[in-house]
C-alpha cells in the first residue's frame, strides 16, 4: 500500500471535498493552506485508524506531520516498530 497516495486521497476526498488541489509530497500543509486545525484532527484520526498506529502528543508537531513526506516517514517508523521480531 502506498502510504503517501492513501493520505493524499483522503485529504482530497474528505477534507478538500474532491478538489484535486495540486501539492507535492514536501508541501507544507500549514503554509500552503491545505489543512486547517480541524483538518489536521480529522487526518490524525484517519491515520491512526487506517494504519493502526497511535500518534502521541509529542508527535503532534510540524516536524512529523506538516507534509505527506513527513507523515509517511512517521508512519513507516511506527509500523516498523510494531512488527513482531522473528524467532
């Protein structure tokens, strides 16, 4: 599953209501106006449910969540930690 594509599709469909606003993987959600505070909350809820991870309060910062690239990296790291170790 392509994490970036899944997040982009969600943003376009559920937050931008089908408006296919062009943004790159590194576009800042804040400075580009793609997401407002409500949109961020909706997206965090989606990510936690879709990828079966928990975003901690410490991770609710632009360093981890302000672009598709940053979100994808965070999700990848969290999912890698969840994989059971092989015996």
